[in-house]
């Protein structure tokens, strides 16, 4: 079957799965650097999984592989039961935009657009009508508590508000899974706690599946499972 640029229709039964995933890079001297050596992970609908680990352990690398931002050196990643392997770049981008929501430590909002426009953007890129994209964006800005800031540009928003807009943007295409990489790492303790509350309120209200990379043990403790990435593999996280 020939590839197309449209993202495949995906099952909601299993949002994301990694099977024996490996990732290696070639270092400057030509030697192989093995970051992931055989990662297995299954995330159920409505489940939150926290991934802990030392700096440089490969947590962000794994998140990028789960979200189809990068390809594994070996093993397989599945979104909604469909393999990511074999998709061309256009199909991969379409799958990523429609079925994966990303929240990073830094919000990466587009400076020239206001909050509403930033949230609408992924929906418009996915082919959603302007009216539907606007309606979804407004509903999500209300859900994350910043509906009164929809006409404000990122520079006019606080750090916490910017990250709430980023969460709304990540959810506008109703993704299978939300992938968060240190989502509160750039925020003060009070604002972090409010963001954590928001994420888990959304999880309960929307049966949201989440994979969260974090050094924050308070955030990890709220997840359904906490895993430790060490020596290129995932292990049950020790109790703190």
C-alpha cells in the first residue's frame, strides 16, 4: 500500500506503546553512543505515567521517540495501535500533529500570535475549519483558566499563563496522548503546583493519557505509575 500524507485513523484502545526501542548516536570521534538499549512501555487510555531519571539518561530522547519527533535505531513505536515505522516524513508530521500533544519546559508559543491564535494553530494545520478551531480553542482556554487572556500575546502573559496556553494548544486536536517534558521546570513552586493540579484535572475530566518526564517527585507521585530510566531501560521507580 502506498503512503499518503494524511494521518491514519487510529484506535483509542492503546494510545502509545514502545517495544524493545533502542536509540544510538554517533559521537564526534565516530564511536557509538547507546542512549536507549531496549525500552518497553505501554500506556493505557486515561493513564498517567511519570518517567524519572538522571540528567542525560535519555528521558527526553524517549519522549521524542514516543511522539514521533525522532525515529528509533531499533524496535517499534505504536500510536493507537498503528506502527510509526515506515511512514514518510509528511505522514509522520500529520500523525504527530493530530494524535500527539506536546508540552515542553519552555512554552514555545509563537510571539506574533495571541493566545487564541496559538491554540488554534495545530487544528488549522490539521485541516479543521476556522470556526471549529476557534470554538475548540476557546473551550480549552476556558478549561485551563485563561479565557480572559485570549487576545494577549505571549509577552503579555505570566509564565504560568503561558504554560496553560501551551497545554490548551497541546489538546486542541484531541490527541491520543499528552507528552510533557519537565512541564513545570521553569516555574516557581506555587505556579508549578497549580499547573500540576490542572494537568490531573484534565486527565480525570477527559480520560487523558499522559507521559510526563520530570525531576519533580511531587508531580511523579500523582501519576498512576512512576518509572525510572537507567542504563537505557525503564524500571519501576523506587519509593521516596
